[in-house]
C-alpha cells in the first residue's frame, strides 16, 4: 500500500493466472490473463496465487491523472533524488540488504529468456 494516491498501480497477469486473486479495499477479483487491473495504490491491496503454474505479472505505475504537469515534474524530481541518495548511501555497504547490491549481483544470472518462454505451442505443432 502506497503512502499517497499520487500513482495508479497496474497489474497485467501474463501467465499462470489460474488460482490468482487480487484484493483492493473490500473488492476481490479472480484474475484473468491479459486483463489489466488498475487501482489507486493508496488503497490497501494484496494478491494471492494458489495455482500450480509459475505466475508472472507485469507491474507498473502511472502518475495519477489528476496531477498537473508541474506536480508530476516535482514528484519525479523527488523520486530521482531519493534513488540517487540511496545509491550513494549503499556504495560502501557490502551486505545484500540494499536494492543496488541486489541488482549488481543478479545482473548476469539470466543469460536468455528460456526460463519463461511458453513452448507449449511449439510442442503441440
């Protein structure tokens, strides 16, 4: 749950949707593949997955449409400043407890996309 309503959160289930649900406030939805769920991030929300397949969901945020261009520019500046400060603070941190060390250590883990490509159509042909 986000601290403000400055953004809208989007969930786009791609694969492994069977058995997944999304709750926003008091509303619970059975998710469908390819259907985009957009909601105000300041509302309490959670997702469940009880299916047998790996679930992949594309998550992204959009600025709230009620924000003016100047407000978006200001919030964008704050967000970039925060990331820059966090990166500088984590520079000497050898633990795996920060976002930037995680990115650095996992950069070369996946050499290709074979771990998620659906090959079931190829096998059926």
